[in-house]
C-alpha cells in the first residue's frame, strides 16, 4: 500500500517552507504475489519424460549352445551392417566373402534407409546384424537403431564384429 509522508520544514529560515511530500511503496504484497506465482507454476508444470527406445537384449547362452545359435540365422535372410568411424557404414547380404563384398553407403535417406527398405520388401523375415567397429561413435549406432524403426524392421541385433568383417572393410 502506498503512503504519503509529509515533512515539516523547520524554522531555520525566514522563508515559508513548502511541505515536501515523499512516497513510500510497500512491496510486501508484490513479494507475496511473486511467491504465489512461483508456487503455482512449479505445481502445474509437467516435466518432459525422456524418450527412450526399448531394446531387448538376449541372455548369454552356455558355450555348447553358442555354436548352434550362430548358424541359426540363414545366410540368405541376413543383412549385415558394419558401422565404422568417420560416419562410414558398410552393408552386405548373406555370408561375407569374395562374392559378397561390403558396399559403402551413408546415413542419408538415399543411403542406408533406401537399402533397408528395399531389402525388407524383397527378403521375407529378414534379420539385420549391426556390427559396430571400435572406431564407430555412439551417435552412429543410435542413428542406425532409429533407421530400424523408420524402415519398420522388426528383427535386428547388435553383435560383435568378426576379424573377417574388419579385414573386408579395411581392404576397400
């Protein structure tokens, strides 16, 4: 609430003194209003929830079962993606070798997405094996997982890269 204070001038001089008026504003209601607004916004704000992608990782089987499971995926239905450093990505279908050399592409819509969509349409029950190298960065692995969702690929797995795969991409 604002108040007006009047000051009386003393009898120091012979001049008739004017009455000086000064204003004083009480800021207590303004501070109360500020705290009420802060409290209101804190209680009514909805914090954004982090968006995550759920990845189901298989349980590591015993040693005698590992050999059988590695051969469980038919070579004709397997598409292998190798993620290397410097935003490089290689792909091949089937088993690696001289007849199936990795092809280099990029992370654009005309690159790996086009390959994934075409192969998903032509190969029934396709399984994509994602093999990041030691030079691959985290962003590229997340990008390829996003591409799996965009391309509507249901079966994919992150697996360790083999020495043969490393040799093939280093010789390109």
